[in-house]
C-alpha cells in the first residue's frame, strides 16, 4: 500500500514509476521497484538518524 500512495503523491517516485512504465516494464514490476526504493530510503534515514523532510517545491 505505501508504494501505491507514493506512486500517486510523491513527485520523485511518481516520475520513476512513469519512466519505468514508459520503458515497457509491467506495472507490478514498476510497483515492486518503488517498494524497494521506499525500503532503501527508510533504511538510509534510520542509519543516518534523520527524519523525513518534505521537499519544498
């Protein structure tokens, strides 16, 4: 579920998803890539003892 929400509302992850779809990847594969990206991001934040900061437009 978090990957679906990120795909819709996070501009960076939405662009990544759209690029993968445009490259011919199946939607499930693109969604799985977003899941992995979210896990990597969460691990990096925890490792660096940082909080999530919303990127200002």
